[in-house]
């Protein structure tokens, strides 16, 4: 079933149309929510709630527009809110080694050679640490721009923020990432080779 047909079925009250949309958008939505929240269980809850909201509010969707950006906006906005709430709370239960998806799990290429894989894992770990140092709103624009591939104008529309705010967040996030990665990368290169 095609996306437009699935949306038409949903608008008629047939929940069966949701299955097509879940198959098409779930993986990308999960990754985006996880990259923003950094919590796989929370990302899963956000995506499930977003699909339920789609079913409940499909009448508000303009069928002449693409579904993907509309759905992505729901997921990203909910992930931003959840990440901001989490950063205000101090968790005593989270420890390294819990059942979290790793950066390597999200970005692994299924066909790299051993040397490429080892280097990619190291880089991903550095980038993952650096992303964790960004505030949720800066982390969100990085995910939207570089993972989801959205343009600044699409980000403005989805986040309903002024263009200057989006540009500033991207600039500040890139500057902070550049600083963090250059420090960490130089620390890694100073280690003795065995």
C-alpha cells in the first residue's frame, strides 16, 4: 500500500493504514528521537506516541503535502521536550553499560573492512561524547541538519523558530563540537603507539 492510500484509509478511520506509515518511518523516527534524547526506551515511547497522535489527528494533515516532514516535526518536537525534561532531572539509576543503543549501533556501515571499522568506532565514540556535551536544542539542530538532512529553511518551519535562532544554534553547536573534538582528537593522537 502506498503512503497516500494509507493516509486516505486513516482519514476514513481505518487504523490499518497506520501499518504502512510505521514500516516506512519508524526506523528514521527512532534514530532521530534517540540521537536527541540519548535514551532508547524514551525514544521508543516518543515514536509510539507520535504514531498514536498521527492516528488521532490525521484529519489535521493536509494530504497534498508530504507526510514525512509533518511526522518528523511531531517526533523532533516531542524529543526536544523530553530531552529538556531529562536534563533538568538527575538520575541515580543510569550507569554506563545499561541496555542503551550505542553510537556504533546507529551509524555502523555493514560492509567496512576491519581497519575502517576500528577507526569509525573511535570517531563515533568521540562524536557521541561531544554530542552529549551540547544542550538539547543545539543537539536537535545538529541531528536535523546532518542526520535527517534538512535545510535551514525546513528546520525553521519544523521548529517554528526564527531563521536567526536556527543559524545561531547551528553555529554554536558546530563551534562547540569543533572545540571538543579537536581537544579529544589531540588527546587520542598523543597516546603512544604499541
